C-alpha cells in the first residue's frame, strides 16, 4: 500500500513538473515572435533600415555643422587676406612694379644693385604668399560650400528613405490585419536623441541560456537590470524567425520568477514600465522593436496593434516584454 502511494505521489509530481501553468515563449507552437515569418522579416528589415537611415541623417547633420564652422572661419580669414592683396595692387599702381631692369638702372653701384635685387626678391615672395593665401582661402570656401550642398542632398535622401522604411513596416502590419495606431494612457515618452548605439554586434555567452547573444543585447539587459527591472529574463532560443536565434532579442517576464498567465496588477505595471524604459532609451540601446500586450512599438511609428499569436499569454506577449535590438 505504501509502495502504491509512493508511485502515485511520484507520478503526480512528474505531471506537475512537465505541465506548468503557463508555457514559455516558443513552447506553444508559435515558432516566431507572435507573427508569421514573413511579417517578422519585413518588420525587422524595415525597422533596421529606418534606424540606419536615422543614424546616417544624424552623421550628415553633424558633418554639415562642422563644414559650416569651417566656412565661417574661412570667411573670417578672407577679409584680411583680401585687404593685403588690395594693398599690393594699390602700391603697384602708384609706384610701378620694381623689376630687374629698373633696379639696375637706378642702382648707383654694384652693391646698390644687389641690395635692390634682394629687396625685389623679398617683395616678390611676399606678394606670392599673399596671393597664394587668398587663392587657397577662396578654394577652401568653394570646397566647403560644395560639401555642405552635398550633405544637404544626402540628408534629404535619408529623410526619404526613413519615410519609405516607415511605410514598409506599417504596410506589412496592416496586411497582417494588425498595425492600427494603438496609444494607451500607460505609454511613457518616446525615443530621444541621435542614434549612438551602445554595445556592439560581437557575440558573447548568454547568461540566461546555453546560447549566445550580441554585446548590444547584453548591454540592454544589464542596463534594464541596473534601472531596477530584475524579474526573470530569457534570451537566446531556437526558432524559425525573429531575433532570438540571432542573439538579438530577450523576453522579460512580467512576473518575478517566470512566464505566468496574463499579467495583471503589479505585474502589468512592471511590464508597462519596462516597455517604456526601452522606448525612452531606444536611441542608446539600439532598439529594433518592442512587443508587449498585443502591441508592437517601432522607432519609426510608435505603438501599433499586434495580434498574431495563438491566443496564449506567451505568443500574445501578455506575460512578457519582448525586446529586439539592431
């Protein structure tokens, strides 16, 4: 009888371990990130293209600022150089140029001729330097102006590309019967500043799994933890699409110790705050997109509805915040 009770108890324990109350992301038949492989790939490409264009735009604006400062300095240098050149022209007009023949004719002796020849050489060198400086400054002005014009054209190109990538992502979401604007009162601020992604694309061991993640993903996870977001996290996993198998995504549980049911109360507040943290720091962290509670946040477009899961908390992202980085 005791043996039978032991078998029943053991069997019951085995069932409890094998069938937790809520499955983790990737364990419910959703082999992606709550959407089809095609949708995820399109959103990923569009968002990455938008971020790259934004970074290029920021670099172009910085270059324009530097070139404008250089042009201003050249403009300031041009005044004195032009004045010096004008003085030479005026002196030549009043006294005539001191040439070798006039120096010879007016010289009283051989020594006088040598003195005048030396003076002639000194004056010629000075004139040549003044004219050379003036020409170099004018050439520098022309080059700087042409470079500024080129950066302005490049900026317009990047702005157009950003608009194209934004439309690409939004059209892909709309085609999947999602993608409507979906702001909510719990939303925080927005991405600020120029793109200056911290971390890197090199791979390191993932502390949450047996796989590897990028340095940038590790940095984002560490920054979130330092900001007080210390609930359970899982990053690398095998799947058919998305950033997890590339080491560029992590799932941040709303509950303290793992992926539970639909987040409510303090767990949902935690998820809201964490999603807002990633959004507010997206320019530094290199955020590609955030998924939370049947919505997806894109750097180009903000929050959009996103409901391609299987109806369970994990694939619907109602029990965890998904973060993908570039």
